[in-house]
């Protein structure tokens, strides 16, 4: 039993470490490219929402978190609704932003 638990912990540790690293890098990109509209904690900037006449869903909401990683990547790169895509990001940076958004749930 102990061996199985240890094996699971090792496997989880291997898969969590890269995701955490991506989320850390993603936070830096988010802070420089996304935070002004989406807020520090992904709750949205009410002044921007009012100015654009949109309702911003919290990035930690069930609706946003239910989107696939590919859907989130497409939104970051291409935009959605009145939100424009974020130009100049590498594929790795986009993936890192998605990893960070996953931490907001």
C-alpha cells in the first residue's frame, strides 16, 4: 500500500512541477499583458467592462474553467467578442498564461 502511494506521489510530482513552472511564467506574462483589463486575480476590471459595455466573467469562474486549454489559447491569441488577441506572444507564453489562468479557479 505504501509503495503504491509513494509511486502516485512521485508521478503527481512529476506532472505538477512543469505545470507550476508554466503558471509562474504565465503570471509574469498575465501581469504585463492581461492584468489591466482582467484584474490581478482575474475578477475583471469594472471600469474597463463598463467602458466597453461588456460583462467580464471571472477567469476562475466555472464557465471559463470549463473551457479547454485549446479554447483558452485561441482566446488569448485571437480574442473573443470585444477583446482583442494579445499580439507578440510565443506559443510557450500562451500556454503559460493558460496554466496561470487554471490556478485562478
